[in-house]
C-alpha cells in the first residue's frame, strides 16, 4: 500500500470540509437553484437521448426496417425534456406534492395496521411511531416543499464540522509519531 503522510491528510480533510460547507450553504440558502438545475439537467438528458434515439431508429431504417414506436418514444422523450427545461418549478411542485401525499397515505395505513395488529405483533408501537413520522413529514413537505433540501444542507454542515475537527486533529499530529518522543518533520501512516 502507498504511504500517506499526516501533513497531507489534514489538507484533504480541510478542503473536503470547505466543499461540504459550500454545498450545505447552497442547499440551505438557494434550494431553488439546486432543484431547478437538477430538473433541467434531467430534461436536457431526456432531450438529447430522444434526439439520439430517433437518429438511431432512422439509421436502422436504412438497414431494413423502421420502428414507429421507437420514433414515438424519441418524440415523447424530447417533449418531456423540453417541458422539464422550461417548467422546472411545476415539475418540482408536482413531485413534492406527490411525495407528501404518498407519505401521508402510507403513514395513515401504518397507523391503521399498528392499531389492528396490537394483539398480534409485539412491536406494533414501532409501526405506529413510523406512521406518525410519515404523516408529519408529508405535512411538512406540503407546507415547506424545500424541507428536504434544507435537511440535506444541515447534514452537509455537520459533515463540514466533522471534517474540520479531524483536519485540526491531523494538523496537530502532523509532526509527531504516535507513541514516540521525538518530533519528526513528516510522520507517515502505512495503510
């Protein structure tokens, strides 16, 4: 295995912490830019894929047989891709509403199941708690559709803090061999 020195390790952790901090900040303060970008990238991929699919079908036509369904599929991909590029906000609202309704319905079903299974199942309370959590998440997403992005942003902040802590620890030990008394210029970790 290749040796990695502690003096280089802390730099990597510090840079990764900065990246996590930037990602968290983007997710928290401009979630619209994140979901618009994601939806438009998927739309562009559908658009390009649809065009490529149509060219592929037309090229095969020259070899002996055109598949009309392939052209229809390519046209549908192009149409959906263009719609996603032009209307990312509508796609986002529909998707988040669908997810919220699904969470509420599945939570209600879990609550019903937990109540009806209380005499049969030992751990029915876990199912009940999970049902309440699903309903709560569904209601939160209906009220604040950007909630998942905010959660991802805060998770990225926690990751950044952990990275900075470990970078500081590695920085502090960069000139010391664990268990040794003498200072050296560059301690190494052998993987």
